[in-house]
C-alpha cells in the first residue's frame, strides 16, 4: 500500500479519537449542566415555599390582631347592654352583636385555615430540606466524578491531536492541505475504505476504473462524489 495512504489511515484514526473525546467532553458537560439545574430547581422550590410560609405567618398575625380588636368591640358592646332602654335600642344592639359575632366567626375560621396551611407548608419544607441535603451531596459527588472523567478525556484529546499534527507533517504539502480541509468538515472524515466500488463514506458507486486504481494502492484516489480519499 502507498505510504501516503497508510499515513492518512493512521491520521484518520487519531482524528476519530479526537472527535470521540470531544463528543464525550460535551456529553459530560451537559450532564453537569443538568445536575446543576436539578439542584437549582430544588433550591428555588424551597425558597418559594419559605417565602410563602413567611407571608402566611404575617397574615396569621394580622388576623389574630383583628380577632383581638373584634373581641374588644364585643366586650364594649356587651357593657352597653344594661343601659339599653327602648325596644328599638335593644333590637339595634342585637343586630350589631349578631354582625360582630359573625365577623368573629369568620376571622377565627380564617386563623384556623392559616394555621393549617402553615403546618402543611412546614411539613413540605422539612421534606424538601431533607431532599435538598441528599441531592446536594449526590450532585456534588457526581459532578466531581464527571470532572475527573473530563480531565481524562482532555488528556486523551491532547495526545491524539499531538499525534495527528505531528504525523500530518509527513504528508506532501498538497495532500496535507486537502487532508486538513476534509478532516475539518463536520463529520471529521478525510479518508474512506472502499467496499467493492462503493465509497465507505458516502455510499456512492465510483467508476470501476477508479476502484481498480484504488485497489492497487499505488496512486492517491478520491471519491468522485464526496471527495474523500479512498483506499
Ligand atoms: Zn464518497
């Protein structure tokens, strides 16, 4: 086989490793992003619930002081009771008392409702805190692990690139320029094996004479469709 073709095959092998390492690194980085997002989401949920409980407690305080005011009013109203004289006055008094007692009832119900809400929020928050602690620990561990994998991949990537760029210098200038241009394409392929007369890269059937020449391995031949070197 032509020495140049041998070099190209080896170069393609190094470049395949480069591409593989790059895709692994990007996959690892995506995993880190997803882990971080999960952790962030959980933290936001916790903060939202904490803000909610704060506002509910404030409301509860307000409702309790309203209740106290109502109770004061009732007391004052009841003190007036003995001084009532006419039936009209008594009727008005009773109407006012009924109204204020209904207000008291509503307010008490509201306070109870708030207490229930606060109780269940406190439960949810303590559950979330447990979940947060576990998630945070797990995410930190996993991210550390992924980072160590990234370091390994980066090392392999650097080695493959180094081997590639050292070897590419052995190609004659014209082939080198073309090879580098092809390897820089999206799929990172510069050379393909022929399967009979079919290009292993684009699956195009090349002319028989060209396939025969490629099989001899004396000349440098390219696919007439995708332009990759073929052997
Ligand atoms: Zn092709």
